[in-house]
C-alpha cells in the first residue's frame, strides 16, 4: 500500500492527494506524508472526520512517527471554552517544546491580539510572521511538524498563524497537521493550498470493529461481542474502546455475547458531543424529541434552516453517534439529556409538545413531552394527557399513564374533569401498585367531602366503594355507602351494571353491607347481554370458550339506554375492568358449586387479559384464585407456586384485606404436605383486622385452623372453625362450599375426643349436601365414619370414596382411602388394606405429600383415639401393654434395622393394635383369649423394637406399603 501511495503522490500534485480510510489504515498514510514533507514538500495535512472518530488518535500517531524520524513535533488542542483567548493555540505549541524561554513574548502577542480587529490586517500580519519565525527557530533546522486537534475551537489569531505557516511551507520541511469536522469552515479556507494532504477518517465496519477489539482483547471475545459493539458504537473507535472497557469491568471472563454499556461509554459519548457545541445542540434537541425527531422538527425548535439541521444530523450519523437520526442506545440519549439544564429541558419539552401537537402527532408522543417538561398544562394539554393515558392503559403502559394523569391533575379543571382524572389515576395506581393508590384515594375522598356528593355518577361511587373496601377502611366504607344509597339511582343500564358489579365486591369484602344494598342480586347462572358482551370484550374470548352459560339475553330496548360515554366502552382497559369484576364473581360461584375445571379456565383467561394490560394487581388476584382452586383439587405444589408468585407481585401493604387469599392458600398447602415451618412463616405476616369481616378472612381462619390441628393444638383450631361458622350465620349470603366450617370443626372435635359433637356437625353438613358439591359430601361422610361405631364405618367410607372419586378430589380421596385401609386391617384383611394403601400413597404423591407424613396425621389420618376405644392406652389392665424390651435401648433403631419377620397371627394382632383396638376387642375379633393377644403383642414389640402402641403405629404403617407376604 505504501508503494501505491508514493506512486500516486508522484503522479499527482499533493493537493489532490485525498484518501478516505478507516482508522486502521492511517499509519502508513502518515508515514508517507511525513516522508514527502521531509524531502522538502511540506504543506498542510488536513484530517477530516466526525466527532470522536479518532482524529486525536491519528495526530497522536503522527507525533510518535515524527519522533522516530527525529523531527520536532509541536502539539496543541482546541477547546470550546478557550476560543476567545488570543494565541492560545500558539502558546500550547511553544509549551509542548523544550524552548520555554520563548513564552516571554506570548504576553506581548496576546496584548496585541486583544487590540486586533479584522480591519487591522497589518498588525495581525506582523504578529503572524514573528510567530512563524519563533516556531521555526524552535525547530533548530530540523523538520518541523505542527499538530493541532479540534481546529473548530482554535482562536482566530492562532488559526491565521497556522494557515500562514502552511501556506508558505511549500519547498520546506514544515508540515502543519490540523483535524476538523466535515462541516467546518477550514475545509473551504484550504481549498487553494498547493501542498494539501487530506485524510478523511470514517467509522469502522463490523469486521473493523472486531479487528480493533482483537488488539486489546482475545479473538474469542472480539468475535462474541463484535456485532453488539458495532451496533451500539456505530463503528466509532473511541466508543468501541469504551464499550470494551465497560464489558471487561462488568464481566471479566467476557462470557456474555451482548456488550455492557457503562460509565466509560457514557463519558466517551459525552466527550464526543461536548467538543462540538453545534452538534451537541442538535443531539440535545433529538434527545428531547426522542423517537419523534426529524430534521424539520429539530429546525423548528432551534429556529434554523432545515438544511442545516439535516447536515448536522448527517455528521452525527457518520460519526456513529446516531443511526438515521436516532440514538443507537438508550444510554446515549440519556447522556445527551444530562447535558441540558433542568429549566432548558423543560422549555424545550414544552415547545416540542406544541410542535408535535400542531403536526397532529400521536397523543402519546405529545403527552410524553408534556410530562418531560413538567409544566402545568392548559385545557388543551389536559385533553391530550387524558387521551394518551387511556391509550397507554389500553396498551399496558401503566407507568406512563400514571405520569400523564398526575400532571393533568395539577391543572385548573372543572368538577367533572377533576373526578374523571382522579378516578382514573386511582384505578391506574391500584392496577400497578395498590400501596401507591391509597394516598391518592385520601385526596379523592377529601375532594368529594368538600363538594356535594349527591350529583356524583353512581359509577364513580361504586368504584370508590370498591377501593375503600379493598383497603379495609370501614369508616370510609360507611360514608361511601351512604353516598351511594343517597344517589337515587338513574336506572339506566350502565348504572345498574355498575351497581351489580359492586354488589359482588361487597359480597366478598364486607358481606354485612348486602342487607341494605340498593341492587337485587340475580341468580348465579343469569348472565345478561351487557355482562356477556363486556366479558367477551375484556377477556377477548367468547362466552362459549369460557364455558359460561347465558340465562337470558337483555332486552334490546334496555340496551339502547346504555351510555358508552359513561363507561368509556371504547377503551379496552375499561372493558377489562368490567370483565374482571364479573369474572371474579363467576370464579367464586363455580368454585362453590365444585366446578373447579371451569373456574380454573376462567382464571387463566383473566390472568392473560390482565397480563396483556400490564396490570399487576388483577394478575396477582387471578393467580391467587387459581392457586385456591389448585389447592382445593389437591395440587399443592402448583398452589404454592401460584400463590407465592401472587404474593410477591405487589407489596404486602398493597393487598389490603385481600392478602388473606394468597396467605390462606400458602398456609393450607404447606400444612397439607407437612412443611409446618413454612406454614408458620406465612402465618407471621401481618394482616388487617378488617380482613376477618370478609370471605378471604374465612379462608384464612380455615387455613390457620388446619395448621393448629397439624401442630396438635385442637382447641385453637376448633375456635377458628367455630368463629367462621358464627360469621357466616351473621351474613345474608350463603357461600356454600367456600367455607365448610362444620366439617373442619367436626375433625377438631375428634381430636378432643368428642365424637358425639363431631357426628352432629357432620350430619348437619350432610343435610345441606344437595346444595353442595360431591367433594363436600365425601369429606363429611369420611368425618362421620370416624365418629361412628366400627361396624358402621366401612359403609360410610365406601360412600365417601364414591363421592370423592366422582368429583376428582385427590386429597380428600387419599385421606378416606387411608382410613379404609385401616379398617381393612382391623378385620385382618391385609391384602385389601395393602392395595388400598398403595392407591392412597399414589394420590398423595400426586398431591406433593409423602405417605409416611400423612399416616401420622392426627387424628383423622392416624394417631387419634378411635371413638370405639373407651379405654385410654395407658390402662394396663385391658391394653396389656408389655414393657419396653431391653434390647430397644441397646442397638439400632427399628427404622435402620432389617425388616423383622412376623408370623401371620402376630401380624393380625399387631395391625389391630395399631388401629387403636383394645386387647379385649382384638381377642373378640380374632376369637382368641386376651392372654394370647398379650403374648403376641409382647413378641411383636420385641421384634419391632417399640415400647407402646403409638410407636407400634409409626413402625408398622411404613411396613404395610411394602410388597410381599402379609407377614412383613
């Protein structure tokens, strides 16, 4: 390449020696230019390139090569802040040499330069000649190289001096090298120079970026991050090196394929802009405009010609700082914005918003600029912010909608406009983070109190009532309910629909208010046309796909009364709000009827619709309801995952009274699978006392009661179950299977050895069974079987198995099968007991629980006193408990030893004893004497290394699941 360039220089005059190259090709070019100047063909070397593309590096390389050829190289750099200082660059050139004594004349030059005006050409010419003599004197007869970077910021006297030296360098060994941007006026000033050498530096290609990275890192890393680095830097060498530095700092092993953008990149990008004020201004305007920038709009904001703006944008594009007028990375835009003062950014943002509004741009674009400006909007700005907020909510940009609504709320508004905006703001905040909505709710309540609430639309009062119910603010609930009751009601379809939706929330969040609610509740299976339409609009699925049934279609004439303006039905997000409330109602109704599959499908559709709108709170509620359904079906692993995700989605304080829903699922599921420490951890969560006046409070009490049973605190559990029953009796709504407190209380009574009370409650539940799902009847039959005499137990257990199997209740079926297996053992039917036990164990595995854990559940699953066993286990006269064998304390525990071998007779006696039958009952059942029973038990205790019947039960039950003969 060197030979080709030398040949070109010999054939053509130096002024036509133009070369455009990447940064990697410049060293040979500089070597040729220096060699030509050293042979007496001095002149001007012009380095042209965009901001930050490596001009400084190029001149640094020139300095190194000049030192190698024993030339004297003087260097200087222009700075925007120093352009008003005369001869600043000349002073830098002298300081870069060893001739510090020549600085004495700088003060005199500067004084003369300060008096200089463009009309005094003679004075400037005299100074320029004197300076030229001084610089050549410094060279001392050697080749002189003067290198100046960023000539855009060179003071005028110094520039005239440099051009004078370059103009008279022909036939000398002097070379003046100056770097400038493509649009700088130097390009026009030097066109008539005879010895002009020009190097135009462009950005690197992707392969050039890879080669540059290979110089500073290994080839593998360069290959991995080359494409990403080129996309962000645009091939700008300075930015490439900055990105490599950031990447190695954040990931020393360099394993990531995407390059890291950090502080070094931001600093380099900022430096590239600050060195060029005119380009910086363009970048700032483009940063304010964001994705809506164009040369015409930039020119409009700067009040300059569109052509000038387009040229500046082209320069930024060519330097890799922009791509088609847009920032290549969000960090680059933020750097440009940071260079703006707060007041200037607000001014430009407001002006840009006006410009986009005049262009008829998207309201979202105008609103974004208004929010950036932060100025209180006028009436026109409020309208833009309102429409943009609705559109943002429809597209799932909740944070942007909240920002626009907050700004709009600061404006001077009419009463209805203010209500619209504040209601929408509270709703948007609640959807994203309810904890942030409560302060706005306080302001909204205060504003309504100061005005007359009588003429506030019912839809707003219904929404307000839901919000205060959610947060458990019952003092505000009474006030909001009073406003709603006194509104009179308009009677149109939209008002009735809003009242019906609110009634569902009241039903579950504070049922006692239903007594005086102004709307009549339709039957669960009635879905009128308006409800079905909103359900399909909001969830974007047909009612048939959701598995819903339509009881009757609404009268078309009544539909004509519906006001689209009132409910904003053109907005997808408002459709969703309606569908969300109704879908929650249907989910609970389906769950109460035992139609868990349909309820789960509707929860999935509800979550999908909420997720598309980026509404975290509705998503969390849908996940919690789905977890509740999975828990009822016995899928405890899925229930824990879903409820845990829901609980983490929003802050605990934001849940309000609804926090009981995910907590109850987590406590119940962890208790069922034996993770009692985890269940206790969730019970330590703070819950508002108002939660216990809601349906979710019932579920929480039930879960806590089940935990108390599992930790052998039956009286505490019984208290929780009975409190649930008293609450339900006070409420005017029948919640059906949502709170089967009688079954839970009956199990607690079995724990405290009161089978009569357990039997009474189980029979009461069975009387209600025609209105209950089959699973509820199956659970009630199992509890009744445990409270009945042994001779009646098996038939009840068979009926329980039938109900639970038909319903698909795996958890309830597993518990019933365990009891049936015990009943088989009590009569010596070991084969049937083993088969039943294996089926129960399989179901337990599907539920995520171990069979051994469930076999120790007390009392229903094992370990409780049978009601048929009137004698306590410690009565030696009847139980015939042998003493603890001596070898029990000597060796290995029974679990660690080889499985013992029991005879068939010993096996029968052992299984009956493990099922809590007394010795006398065992003797009567097997037609042997009590003495024979005691002898068999003594040998069994010795073989199994146990000391009492409780230990016998724990040791024997794991052996029942083993395959092989009945004699263990």
